[in-house]
C-alpha cells in the first residue's frame, strides 16, 4: 500500500483551519481562514462544494473525491471542479504539503527571531495606545465597582488563582473587570504568573514558547528557565521538540493575549515574569473514559510546574470561556428554555469550581459529553490541579457571569464567568 504521507499532491490533506459560514452577494459560502496565517488570503468556497473538505484527509485522490461526491449528492461532479478546489486550497497554503511546510518553517523562524510576541489584536479588539487602553479598562473597573454597591473585594489567602474570560472586551468587559478587580492585590504582589490558555486550533496537550509577551504597556518577560524545564518533560513523553511544534499558534491565539493585557493593566504597567502555556482540549478524555488525573503527561507537567514555582509568589490564571451554543456553533437556535438550560449547566460547573473539585468539574463536562462546547475545560482543570499541588485544598468565589450574543439574530450565545481561587490552608 502506498504511503499517502509522501504523496501530498495526489492525496491532499487539509491543515487545521477556521471554517465558518459566510454570505456573499446573497449566496452561502464557507470562509476558510488559516489560524497560523501562513498566507494572508481568505478562501471563500461555495457551500455546495463544502463536502470536498471532508475528503481532504490524505487518503483520497481528487478523482476519488469526485466519485464519492457524485455518489453522495446523486449528481455527477466533474473531476476538474474538484481539482480547481484543491488547487485553490494549495495556492492559499491550506494543505499539508511541502509548500505549506516551507512557509511554516519560515514563519516560525521569524517569530522566534523577533524581540517579543507582538500584541496582534492591539488596534483591532482594543486600543493600541496605552493611555487609551488605560481609560477603557478603568471604565470597566469603575462599572464593576459600582455594581458591587460598595462591597469590598473578596478576601483571599494562601495561593491565588483566577478564571478570566478571553472573549472580546466589548462583550466580556464587565466580567473581566469583576474578576481582575477582585484579584488586584494578589496580582500586584505576584513575582510569577502562570497562564493556561485555550488552544483553539491545536490538539497538543501543551504548547510552549520562549518568546516574551508584549502588550501596549510594554513587555511581560517569559520565564525561560521554567519553560525549558516544562519542555524537557513534554519532549521526553511526546517526542523531540513536541513542546514547541505548534509554537506559531502563540502568534495569533487570543486566549493568552487578552488576559496578558489585563494582567499588565492591573499591575499598573509594571512587568512580571509569566509562563504562557497553550493547552489543547480534553476531548479524548471525554470520549475514551480515561481520567486526566491519571494521565502521565499532565501529572508530570503539573509536578514540574509546582517544583519550579516553589518559593515564588505565584498567581495561576485559567483563560477560558464557558458555553458556546446555537447556530454559530453548529447547534439549534436558542429559545428561552434552552438558554435557561445553558445557565443551569454553567452554574453546576461554577459550583464544582467553587468547591475546588477539579475532577468533579471535569465529570460534569464528561457526563454530558461537553454538549455546550465549554472551551475553558483544560485551563480550568489544570489551574485547579496546580493550585492544589501548591497549597492543598482549593476554594473559589464567583466573580461575574454573562451570556453574550454570538450571532446577528441573537440565536447563539457564548457564556463567560469569572472565578477567584485560593488555598485557605496554603
């Protein structure tokens, strides 16, 4: 049997992409975007040809795709049409082949040679000017304080962590402000911050970088020695350079950037060492019945982190949103009953977090097979587990919750919540 991995032109395979429905001139399309931005091109594919993408798995020739599609839709699909789609995918560097590999290597080299990881969303999702940014975030904080009607901050003890949203600021700003305002004293006292951020386009358990993270306020230096210790563990278990294989995703992933900006703001623009970690989903645990608590890689990385942070005043951050439901995420339009059910499911998760039950939190996700598409599962679980290793039992307090519209018709929603974690006996 031929090794299809050596025949990328004959057996096209799609790279991990961001694929979304899109209307153009009243016609339905699929918009294909490369999360790694190897090319600046967006590709619009007529929705009727979307099934071609399902066969771009490295095991079908274009001729075989045309035959399968013809059988699937009951109409003859010309092989030339499929070939045109494949060529367009190739031109946009959306296939796994030598051209894309060369572009990836070049982009990774540029990223590593740069003085820092630049704030990609500055000037788009939030102001690039530091004074304008300061005014915006202070407005959110003032609103949060007014909403508490004079109530003081939650009293924290021992080791401290938090769950922060990573949704855009216009929709999630109120929740960002609630949790970050309450955590201000701990954040300002920290000399090290570990950030677990959702890796939206990667499946690797841990993806690291040695790059410093820039915000409009300056540079947050990455703790290189700690990153190297973690990389040694990941590479020993997963294979050579596994810890950095997807490093380029740090360049465009918003889950770390939007939290880093708030971190820098709450520290009054003063830097602090950070350990920025992108974490893949826990879907394999959800479907195979295995326990993340018994996973050798997770256990050893958490142990290495706990050891490396001994003697440091560390804050641990989970950057993650909650439910993603409705047509924007492949589901049915939400009515009042469905929205109430989403809120009830979120509250169950919040109760598990408040009790410090990492495994109970994950079991609540597994029992329903993550039907609400909670994108913060891995960051939240790892934060709870690391805090437990650092200081014993963990407790939590909710600090904000919101349901945010996710489409123009308000039939989809993303829910976000803030939580403060602490170790009472730590």
